[in-house]
């Protein structure tokens, strides 16, 4: 196929012409996908090692999820929350049981789940803890990524996410991730919650020191503060457990979920907590027209059923060990460090060789899709349906570009 015959350049040019430039995508235009593989408009196949930032944990077009979506499309797609539909209770019950919590509040996007968690924590602080009105504080970690709404970027330390979007929402205290002493010093009588990612994804798949979350849990218990775990990217099997915080032997007061909860088909997010927390909301105080819609619930319920078997958590743990073993063999050979758990890795490329962007562009040229983050760090997060041979192939392509 000649350059003249290729559809990719024209499709990229159209996207550039008609789209706000809020992303810097790789020059790949995907038309079809199945499992861990995608095919572009020119017929070239790529191994997907990003999985939609964990939204595609079960791979592209997982048969059970596609079947659930098709079946629901033939019956009912939206009622709004003004009415109850027949898929709602099944999804909420299944997810609550998976989380070990009393209640679930379904929303659409991860950012909506975070915003919901913030509102619930503040209301809990006023109505249950007794914090003076308008004084609630939430402690967060530096280098966090919880979304891009105006409130969320108010407590971001990433200039790209934060700059020029003020005035900023008050009520947040930022401390270093993994520093328990700094966290303890930041908690006051007005602190209603500590909001953390069990593993910081956007920051480069940063894993906290051993014992950190156990210490956070103790501190929250002692000071009557909610522990909120943002498992939107790290949860639902990605790290070899249902939730990444399980590696620390800790149960949070509130789970924030999204991405993989929609099976890569529809946006689905949720907050899960006990009645003593989520029960503070009353009718009219929070909601979403599309939150918990029939199509989302049908797909989400099937996602919960897939996770309930434990198969995907086991695959992530087993194949993740193979991925990390392969990546560790590159340390000192163009790689400075490798971090992560399960099928999730942050790889620090030697900046003398190339930037992270250059690395993922070269990987794409060799048929493997990944994404860079800050500096020379790239992130690898294949679908949990990936095979041993596909993992070895991806590691070999990384070895080749180095």
C-alpha cells in the first residue's frame, strides 16, 4: 500500500481540523478491535498495552459483555432516575457485595464518582462528625490524578491539569504520597476525609511504601475521618486483586469506581460505601439523568459477574509476574526503574536515550500501543485477557527500541 492509498493521514488531518486539541494522541486511527488487539483503518494490527487506561480490563468486545449490551439494547436503554428499571437492583446489589459495602450510588464517569465522593464526605462531616458548616477539609496526595473537573483540578499539582482554570475550590490539603507523618500532621478536627489512589497511575504507577495504607487506616479511625480509595484506574482486577488497596490489607470507607466497570462499552462509575456514609444523601441532593441507566447496569452487572469468579484477578497476578520479570531484565539496559503491581507497570526510560513520547511512538511503529506520562516514563497496562506470548512479544519490542 502506498502513502497515497493510506487512510490514516487523512483521518488524522480531519481529527486535527475538527477537534479541540485537549489530547496529543499517537498517530494511529483504530477501526476494529478484539481481545488484546486493535486494527487501524489501513489494516495494520497493534497489540493494545494501554487498555483504555484500564477501561478495557476485559479486552475489546468481550463476548459476555457485548451479549449483555446487545440484549439490553433490544429492551430498554434509559428511564432516568425518576423511575426504577429492572436492571438497577441487580447491578447495585452485585457491586455492593463485591465491595463488601451496604450501598452503591451509580454515576457515569470517574470524575463524577470523585465529585460524588467529595460531596458525600463533606455532608457526612457536617451531619455526622459535626464539622462547622463550610469548614470541611479533605487531605489528598501530591501528584494525584482524580479527574479534570474544576473542583478536582483545584487540588492537582500537575500544572497542565491546573494552570489557567482558577479560581480554585478551597477545602483541600495536599501532602506527599506515602508520607504518613505529613498526613498525620495535615489532619485537623475539620478533616472529613483522606482521598488517595492506592497506586498513583498518572504519576507513573507509583506504589506506596509497605505499611503506608495500614497507617492511614489507623489514623482515619483514630481521628474519625473517612478513608476514600480512588480505585477508578487501579481497581477491578488490574493489580491482581479486585482492589489495589487489598494488597495493603486495608478496607476503605468508600470506594470510587469507574473505567473497567463499563466493560469498555459504556461509561459506568459508582461510589460504594456503608449506609452510615452514603445514607446521608436524601432525594434531590445529588443525581444524574444517565447515572445507573439500564444499559449501563446490564453491562456493569456482567462485569461484576466476571470479577466474582476470580479468574481475572488470578490472570492479572500470574501474568503480571511474567510482565514484571521481563521488564526487570531491561533495567540497566535502557531502563532505569520498573514499578507496579499485576498487569500494570510504570517504566522509567533512560532520558539520555529518548523521551517517553519518543518511546511510545517507536513502540507503535513496531505494533505495540502504550502511553507516556511525565518525562521519560511510559505506562503499560494490557487487557487482562492478554497471553504469555503477547506479554513476551511486547517486552521484546521494548527491548528492540532500546
